[in-house]
C-alpha cells in the first residue's frame, strides 16, 4: 500500500464541459449473430469468489436438502475438504459470468447439454468462465442458433465445470454473414473425456440423511411426486446478479414490460435459479444421499417463470447402474420435470405419460405442449448404498 | 478424493421405462398422532452449519440491536470466543431441523416452554436436533396434543439448547390409538437442571451500548413501548428454509390457499421468525446490554402473521433479581408481547392491563381475545449493571 | 466462561406487578434541533463487523461490476490484502450507525460533502461512527439545518471514512434555542488533509475487466447512458438494518403511511442503498477498472424512491487528471445522475443539458426540477491505464 493525498475535491459540474449529442455513449453488451465466429473463444470479465455465506445462502434459499451443502461435519465425513458449493450454484454462476459477453443480446436460452462437474468447488474459490463458439446455424435474416461450450475455471486454472448450450441470437444486419475476422488464439482447456474428482466417502455417517433415498430405493420406471412447492418472490431480481448474471430481463421491469411476446411483462426468473429451486424441491426425495452430481444433459426451460409462480417438481427414475469400483454407491439417472402453479399429482393426473415427453418433441409426435411445464432435464447422480 | 471417468451421458428419457400408476411414489413427511409413541426419540436428518454470514444476516434482518451479535470486538471483550449466533437463530434453527419429522403434518404449534441455552453457539458450529415424545394427549378422533422435548447438539455432541413444545397433531385413523411398536433406544442427553456456560464479561466496554438499558434501569411493573415497527415482506418465504424449516405452510402459496380456517390464504410467517423480529424490535430498549439469554417460557403464537403485516413489540418488566456471584450483572425477567398492524401505544390505550393477560387464559376469565396480539412469552435475561 | 445454574423459570406474568400508566416508558431516539450543540461529539452505540458474506451480498445485490469487490484473486493481484468492502457499503454502514443518534428524528437528509475513504476496509473489520456538530443553522421555529461531520473508525481506531452531511431537524420547542450545556470532551480524530492508503497495483492483470473502461477511455464532456435498470423490491426493508440503519421510514409501513408530504406512503428506500444501486448500474461502464474511490462530494437525494421503482443511471465525465506518481493510473471525475422509471436515453432526450444541472440550483436559474431525477453526486475515481 502507498499513501496519497488527493487534495480537496472541488465541485466541478457547473463549469465542466458537456458534449451533447456528440459525446454521448451507450455501451451495449452481448453479441449479434454476426459476432459469433465459429471457433472464437471469448473471455468474459469479472469472475466471482464464492464465499461461505453465499454458498449457504444459495443452498438454503433454493431448498437444498442434501446435507453436503448444509452441514460441514457431514461433508468432511464424506471426504470433502469442507462443505462444497452446490453444483447448481457453480452452474448458475459460471453461466452467468458468460452472459454479459455471450447472451446479453440473446433472445432465448434453448438448452443445456453435457454438463460435467470435474471437481468440487469450495468456499473461497474464485470462478471464471471461458466460452468457445462450437457452431453457428444461420437461418437467413432470422435469428440464428449458436452452440457454445463454456468452461468454468478456478483460481488455480483447474477445470471445474464444462457444458454446452444453445442460444437464439438476433442478427445485427441482413444478408449473408460476413467472413470471420481473425482472432487471437486463447487457450481453452476443455476435455472430451471428463474425469471427475470424487470424494472417498467410506466413513460417511448415516444419521444425517433419511432412510428412503439410498441407491437401492430407486428403480427404473418409478415416478416421484415431490410434495412441497415453493412460491417464488421477487427475491429473484437480486439473486440474478448475486450469481453474476447481468441480463436485464431478470431485474428491470421497464425492460421486461417493453418487450413483446412470451418474455414480456414481469421480469423472468433466470433459468439457473429455476433449475436450482426444482432440484431443491426434489432433493429430500432423490438426492439427499447423493455424493456427487455426475452430470446433466438435455435441459430445457419450456415456459417462463415469474415472481408469484409456485414451483413444483416431479422426478422419474430412468436408469440405475453400478458405481465406481470400491465405492458403496450406485448411479441413478433421473428425469427432473418442473411445473408452475400445478403440483405433481395434478399434472400427472392431467397429462399422464405425456408429462415425461420432451416438449420440443411434441410437435413431431402430434402432441400438445404442456402449459404448466417449465423445465425438464436428465440428471445422473452418484448415490450412497444402504448401510449394511 | 479419487478419479472417475463416467463416460458420456446419453439421453435416456425417450426409451426409459415408465410405470404408471404402479411406480408412483408420493413421499410424505411429519407424523400422525398414531406415530408419536410416548418415550420415542426421533433423529431428524440434515443438520445445519451456521456460517458467519448467516449469523450476521439473521441478526440484522431481524433487527437485533445487542452488539454481541453484530460486533466482533465487543463480543470478544465480553468474554466470548467470537460474536456468537443469536439465541433466536439457534432456537429457530433447532426447531426447524425437527419440523420434517415432528411437525410437518402438525396443525398448529401451541407453545414453547422451558427454553434453555446451555452454551454459546459460534459461526462454524453445526447444529442438529433430537426430539423425545414426553406426553401424548388423546382427544378421541380429534387431533391430539403432543408434548415433545427437543435438544440441540453441536458437532462435538455438546448440548446447546433444550426446550419443550406442544403441538396439535391430526389423527391418521379413528378409534383407539394402536399400541406402540418397540423402537430402538437412542441416547437423549437432556438435563433436568440446566447449567449454562456464561461469558466472563469483566473487561467489557460501555461505549458500544446505550445508557438506558442497564440492570438498574429496569423495575418490576414497568411497561416499555418499543417505537419502531417492521413491515414483514415475503422475504419470510426464503428465510423459512434458510433456518431449515421444511413446512410448506410458510412458502407454498398454493398449499396455503387450499387450506381452510385461520391458517388459510397467504403463507404464514414461521413463528421462529416472528419471535426473532419482535425480540429485535424490543432489543435496543431491553436487551442491548444483555450478556446472555438465560431462558424463555410460556411462549404462544396467538394469531398468524403474513407478509404485509407490520410488527410492533411491547415489553413488561416482571421481576429483577441479583445475578451470579462475581458478575456485574442482574437478572431481568420480561414479558414480550407482539402486535400486528397496531403499535404499542395504541394497543395499550385500547386494551390496558388485558394486553398482558395470556390469551389462552382469557376464556376462563371471561375476557375477549385481542385480535392484534400475535405473540407472548416470558424471557429471563442476564443484564449488565451501570458502569461504576 | 463460567458455569451458572439459573434454576427453573417459573411463570411470572399472572402475579407480577403492572404499573399503568405511571410505569409506561416510550423510548425515543434521535435529536431535536435543541440537542445539536455546535462542537458536541456524539458516540452512537453498536458498531458493525463486516463479514465476508455481507460484503459479497452487498456488492452483488447492488450490482457492483468492479471485480475488486467480487473476486478475491483480482483484489490480491491489485495489492489489497483481500477483496475489500465496497466503499458504498462502508459509507452506508457508517452513516447508518449514526442514524439512531443523529437523524432518527430528522426530517430529511439534505446532502453529502467531502466524502473520503482513508484506507480499505476488509471483511472482519468492525466499524463504528463518531459525529461532531459543525454548524447549526436556526430558522426561527421552523426546522433547522445541521451540518455534521461523521468519521468511521475500525477496530484499531484507524480512520477509514470521513464525510460531512447536512440534515433538516425539527424543533422540540419554540423561541430562542437554549444555551448549550457543557459536554464531556470526546476525542474526534478527523483530518483536514486526508491521506489515503492506496494499493500497489503494478501486477494487476487485465483479463478480469473490460477493455473500454480504462483511464484513456474517458474524456471531459462525455455522457454515458448506462443501459440496464434495476427494479427495487421491498428487499430494501431488510437491507436498511442489514447496514445498521434504524430509521422506521425505511421499513415500517404504518409509520410511512401516517406521515404527510413527499415522504408519506410506502417506505422510502434508504439513500445509501439508492446510491449503491446507481453506482452499481454505472459500474461496468465507469468504475470497472477503478482501483480506489478517492472521494465524493455534492451528493443529493432529490426525490424519494420506493419499492417498485426502476432505477437507471447516467454518468458524465467532468475532468481527467494524472494519477499519483509511479502508478499506472489516472483520476477520472464523474457526475453520477440517478433516475427512476425513466432510462437515461429518454431522460436525456427530454431534459438535455438540464439533466446535469443541480436540482437545488434550478430555482435560481429559473428552471424546472426534474421529477424523474432521484440523485446526483460528483465522484473522483482512481482508474487504471490501458495495458501497454
């Protein structure tokens, strides 16, 4: 540190220059389709340190019931260094850090694919994001579909998260897209065969978790109706940027009111928060005994959520499989379906098996979309076995 | 930690089995009256580590004015290891941790009794709860009244909190209650003669607290009208599970709307939060110089509170007594009365001495219940003496 | 610590004395004009430790984009010990700590002047405030204008903040003010020539910040329209006391509804929070590469803000100047203008240069006040230069 005496601060405004209209700047963020050159790597600014307070506030606000994210003692007994950040916080934050660059001009987030958590993130770790353009689908002068891969790195440049997503991006101009300008090469340490760092959970106790959520309790074809709902309040305005997301759609009511179409009206809840609430509502029936979220894929936000909506979740067991050799665990693949203003029992009664058919497959199948359904994803969890 | 390569996550949902209706599960929590066998000990799951961020967020959201819970320097000077968790946070959390097991099916929480804080809880401590059924009062096919004792333990299995409460619990069936099934014995380290661990406050400074809240400022018969109110917002939806409470009555508007009677409509504020706000509103006039909350008893939530209600508090000095030998402190017993949408001066004007008569004693006395009154409890505080 | 066995807590209320109306107390806080003797030093109670959780929660809720306050790694690389508390949090907290004594009876906060941050504040530091009455302007029986200087000290009694403010204070009585009673002398370690402790930022990396907010990007006369707005929710009720402010105008709807005039109706957002949101909204276009807030002056809240209002910010570059010798930085002076329910482009279109004329100078200039304008201040920032 060094000392500096700045002297008195005189009032300047009455005499200072003012260049109107020439000096007016309106900084704008995000990118048009023209600016997504395939292969380009983007380095969004900022980064975010996850404090212990944020990790706990996120886990509890979003109703996490897995004690890993609530209970330091349990997390250590499971082999973690301390209570790790919730995977949903890691995902919501890394995605958010890329929003200013990747999607602050986007029309819609179309889907998540191949989400992998490569190592636990702990309080005190600082996350940053890098994004690479994988593919750009032109649709004439219509908005195009861009596939990007985003990676999350910690302060030691270790890969902690990798996922792909598709976004719908408007054109700036019309006509054929311009040739890509050359960009400086930026290292992008993603991986084609993700290797995850898992806890050694041999000494983990069983009195901190319920007795009906062990590996053996799940069988393919089961449907679990999660009873409790959560009414979302305008708390989501603040949470959007608490996880680093700068898109005004989520916290600027004038911006939202001025839009047209399905996204107009009240600010839309950021999808990363919707997913977190749904996973939380499902957690005491599904992931309470999970040791690690192995990954997610085929994630779609199918309807917007706003403050005042009450969220409910339904899970379906897709598959069970043995876990890694030497661990008392198995792998449970689950489909998570999110609903608004309709609980799981009612939705199942109304829609039956259609509840589990992907919304974007419905047209091809000649089926109606489900208005109450807001989200669907497939999750693969590493779940503890019943104590011997 | 160990490495694991899970391989690619294929989309499973379109081909996976789906067993309707046979494979549908609707997990349900809490207990019917039949399941409260006298003497049984329940071990609810989960636990909660109180981070420094949570402790401060709770103390300030609920308007605590005692610097012990706000000011690290003052807390250490008073003999604490660091700024302790507010007793109201400890109580709200331990009670909440038991809700999933004890009262998620309960109709009402009827009262708190004999609340003792046996030692300070610090940021980083992990709390868990154990509950023992003390008494079950059958009332035919009507809901019964269950008395339970709950204890809070820290990560070293030290007793930090003990209290009794009564809850109104519905019957599952009709007719005589079935004989109790034998249950495995679980150690339940409660105590009949609580011994509290108090700080040595000899060197505590006086410039961090006001000058009108020392032991000598309180005399039996005084009534203190706390001027400031606090309008509760729907922030309480999130706070319910931030302290671990899983009851949907507090955050699921569809659940609340579908209920009938006094608890229907908007989500009801969890009582532990109501108590915390009222104690906070009273704190700068009563407990600002308190070193320890020795205990509470006869605590009743007499009307529900919802978002939009403005809370006010009134205190009455019940008794003063000498403190422990060798400490410059005395014991002040206070009655805390909570009001909604009516400040203390107005309530005293309207109801006079009746404001301090327990609501559940009113019928016997031929008195009307007070609609604005939401809470009443007796508190026993250890309060510093005036500096010499 | 010492052990104490308090014995059982008997129910006292039914038999305890109750002295009505003689025993009724209505503690009141703040001061009338009569009680602001020029030269007096006030020592408000309480103090506040800024936890890491609070620092991050504040920075992100109020939309700070400077990674100094979000990213531990960046802050350390800039020469800070860790990620410091946001200057807006330090200001909001120290001002709030004085409210109970200085302004809980005040009618209005009239302005901030000569705000200096003398050294960084870090998580774990405990702040307290001292206030000295600089000047009291009598206006007969009308409310008077009091100028006070407030200083913020940390737990080592180091000066971290100093500022002056003017407040409008009601009379208790009528007629000439009484002569000042002598007060005990209290040390008040303010300074006439503030020396700031700045970070050595030589090794600070550039990939955490955007490329358009370096010193060279700013020129006098520029106007920057910050695109994103933030709709304020009733989250501000809780935030008021999270930063230590006890004034019921900000969280007690019954108090607010009972007032008359411009401050009546819904609770008004505490000005320290309004300023923080506006600075946050401006941050990614102005202060993202700032290393230090050198100071603020001429700060005025010109219209109240309530929950539901959407805030927007406009900045104007007033002056640029060289930074301290040996640092790759320059000094940028900015005028920050806050708006409600009207974005910067619209306001500039409607009001042109008048947008930047101080509201309290408008009458003298024969100009209309601007209803959408809620705040104006001049800020002096130390901003990094472009990488070579």
